[in-house]
C-alpha cells in the first residue's frame, strides 16, 4: 500500500544485520527521507564506523546501551534499557520520522542473563510498533527475534552464518568491518 510504513526485521546468527539496516538507511537518505538510527546495545562510550558515517550524513544516531551484557552489571544494563525504551517509545510517535532503525532491539528483548521485561516490556514494544505513524518505516535488527516481533513484520530476513573468521581463524572484530 502506498504511504504505508513497513516493518523490516533482520535476524539470525550471521553477520550482516546491522549492515542491512545501514543499506536501507542509505537508500532512504538518498530519497530525502528523515532517518533516525538508535542502537540498543552499543555504548556511547565507544565510536563505531556506522555512527561516524551516519552523523556525517546528518542522521541522528544514538547509542543507547552500555555494551555486551557481560561487560557491566545487570542494573547498569537495566537502567540503560529503561532509558532507551523511554526515548524510543517517544520516537515511535514522531510524525516527522520516515525511517526509524532500532538496531539490536532483538538482542535486547532476548536477554536472559537478567530480567528485562519490566524495563523493556515486550507487549508495550509490540503495541508501540503497531501504533506508530502509518507512514513510518521501521527496521529492527538483532539475533533471536521474538516471535511477536516476527509476527508483526512485513519482511523478515534471517541471516545465517556459513563461515566467519571469528571462529574459523580466531580473528577478533576488525575496525571498519565490525565497528
């Protein structure tokens, strides 16, 4: 339907979910759309290649997390998730945003090391996505997409790992390729 915002989900264990969302963001920017890019797990204490590039293109890019779940205390993560959700919930009502990318939202919803449903309530997330402005496109990335997120998506791409130098060659994350 013309003018109808789509929900695109990129999930799976393979590399390329964030990269796919960046490709969509670039297309939207090229078409003059207002794009905002929020990352649920990545920390504002670090810099990332996509953050640098998107900001050069004038895209509001915000890192909402505190890093991997094992790098900080559960309370630090829970506080970050609560603050992230409050910001994103407001943004999901913004009539002027054409494309909103929620990078790593799937990861955040799938955390099992500590409770998150009280600070990032799945039912509230689903409702906010459904109630967003009709024209807003939404891209959601991250491993372990919840069935409720998959159910409301218009497109789901599952990226699977066939081979990766992390495990195959014991090579760590590479600047420019992973961050």
